[in-house]
C-alpha cells in the first residue's frame, strides 16, 4: 500500500533534515537502515512539529475502519495544526452530508496545504511536486476539490484546477488526466485535448483509449486513425462498447479497485466519459459500424 510507505518516507525526511552526512555512502547506509526489512519501524524519530504530529494522526485515521474514529482523529489533528490538509479531506469524505459542505472543507484543505508549504515550495517544487512527500496532502485536497466542483456544475473551475496540478506534477501520479480528458470532451474543449494527448501519448487503458478515439472521431470523422484508435480501445476493454450498445448489463456492485480490461474498469470510465459519446453526433453509429466490421474480420480469420 502507498500510504503506509508515505508514512515511512515522512519519517525518513524528518530524520534526514536533522542529520549531517559527510559522504554519499553515509546517506545510502542511512537509507538502507530506514527502508530495510523493518520498513523504517526501528528508525529513531525526532521530536515532531505540530503539523507532523497531526499528519501522524492522519496516517492512523487511514488505517481506521470505523468512520467515527476517522472523524475524531481528523478533528484531533486539526487541533494540533490547522494546516493539516488531509484532515479536511477526511472530514469532507466522512462527515460532510452535502456537496457544498464537502466543497468548503476541500477548499479549506487546499488553503491549509498552501500555508504549510509556503510560496517558495510551489516555485522550487514545480515539475516534481509529488516527489516531495510534504506536498501530497495539498495535492489530495486540491484533486478532490476539483472533482467536487465538477459535481456542483462549476466545471470551468474544476478543469482549471486539473491543469494547475498537472503543471506541478507533469508525470501525473494521481492519474488526473483520465478524468480531465473526459471533462474536456464534455465541455467541448477539444483543442485542449491535443495538448493532453501529445503529453501522455497512447496508454493501454479504457479510460484513455476510448476518449482519445472519440476525440479523433470528432476531429476527423471515421478516418483511418479514428477507426484504428477505436479498435485499440475495444481490444483494451470490450466491456465499454458492450455496455454502451446495451449488449451487456453492467454489474450492480463494483469493487474498490479494478484491473485493466475488466467490467469494473469499463463502468468507471462510463460514469465519467459515457455522456460525451451520447453528446457527439454520429458517435453511436460509428461505434456500431466499426465493431461490426471488426467482428466480421474475426469470423473470417477463424
């Protein structure tokens, strides 16, 4: 799991900040001890700042299955430090009853993250933001703020947040591009997709290949490139097309995670990207025609 690893990384960062090394070998020996078989558990920690102590409570909250206890830990963290962005995220997810309240809490989390990091961190860390463990609470709060703004109909604001986060973290460790490409299609901001497509290329996932195929169809019609991309998408996950065409019913319950090519991945994509297919004139007919041709070719090969 990534989050326990983040806890170890935070502990090591604190230790590194308070230790002097005379050589690279000493640094490597220290890191080996920290990330050895014990996973950093035996690493001697230094006195915690209020924010670090609050973040430790958040790590506990992430491992807590009971909602009430998670909420209590988040509130305790905020008493230690009002700059604990993840505490606002937990409250938004576990305590807020309305989208408007969740939006307010996520926005408070973003402000908390900005205070904790300071302006200089946004300048020096731009381009490799996620690699700095202390930036992650801010990124989590801002990504969830963007999603909530989208659900509230404040779509331009949501998209602006996504682009800003991709500027900070160009490698997109949070996978924001998969939502963004579908959002841009829904908002008719097709020219911006060109920038996104150039940046990330072609990936073997339904959440990327299907919107990329649809965008190509919007630009070129049923061109050779559009047809090829649709076939790539279908081969990556045939369930998306099956659900859209009504040939198969989606599962009633989804697992918390999914594998590539699964029914769950298909449903995840359609929840965010299915509407763009409905909005695009001729997309449904194109989908039927291309898949019919593909199945005919498969029968010929057999």
